[in-house]
């Protein structure tokens, strides 16, 4: 999953959503925006949406050391 090239904007959007969720402040609008970004990236890259979503969550929630 780590070989997916994610746009920086999508990573930042997921990071914002994850931080909001941790604070108990995730809104349906932000969650929908993330899902729309994931779907668009999956379609553009020819990958399965679930693969894209899991890869994105992995790099945001479990970053490699030094990133």
C-alpha cells in the first residue's frame, strides 16, 4: 500500500479528519470530503477505492519514521 502516490492535499485532508476524529469533532461534511477525495484518486489511478483508503489511513495513522 505504501507504493501509492497520494496527492499532498489528500494526505492533509485525511490528517485533518483523523485529528478532528481524535478530538470528537469530525463533521459529516469533512468525512464526506475525504471520501470524495479517496474515490476520485482511486478512479484517476485505476485502483480499488478500499485499497486507496487503507493506504491513506496507514500513512496518516502509522507514518514511517522520519516522515
